[in-house]
C-alpha cells in the first residue's frame, strides 16, 4: 500500500477528470486532428524522445532501446488512441514493461514530459487532457509489473 503522503500525477489527473463537467465525447477524429494528425503526433513523439534523454528520472529506463522502433510504435499507439487511422502493432504494455520496475514517479515523469512536448508543439489543452485520459488506463500495465507477466519464448 502506498503511503498517504505520496500524491502522484496520476491521482491528480484522475481527480481532474472526475471533477470536469460532463460533456459529449468529441468525434474520434477531432482529437487526432487537434494533435496534428500523423505528422503532428510523430513530431510530438520526436520531441518527447529528446525530453526523455534529458530527464534523469527516466532516461535509464530507455537506455539501449531501438529509437526508430520506439518512435514508430509510440506514434502508432498515440495515433490509434486519438482516433486516427493507425493500428498499434507492438507488444502489449504489460509484456513490454514486465520486470522493468517502472515506478509511479517514472510513469508520472513520462506523462509530464509528454505534456511538455505537446505544449511545445502548441497542442490545445483540451486535446492534451483527452490524450492523457486515454493513457491513464495503461498505468496498471506499466507500473511495477512483475517479471512473471513477461511472455515465455
């Protein structure tokens, strides 16, 4: 059980979304368009990669990754999550993160850097919030996933 004094970005995000007034869901392509479609998403991911490399809280988790593959997979995933015409074909998040020991702090640091990358690219706040809202459910498949969750080959 986590100590009560540890407030994370995830808790904050979930609180914000529960306090937001009810609204009609935007058409699936509206978020994709607001993010700049495929090219805008690829630019956001490129900006994010630079931010990851410069962030000592998370850089070590990404050491040795295939940067091109990561860029393609994350771009596909964000494109699909935003309602774009893309399909994420990478491994499931639970398998990818199994045994990595990703902490809440690291998860939140990556979310923070994603927000900064979107701000840098001029994405509207509502679009940032909608994308984060769609990423929050991945938390349980990324943070502290035991090595036993990795598929055997």
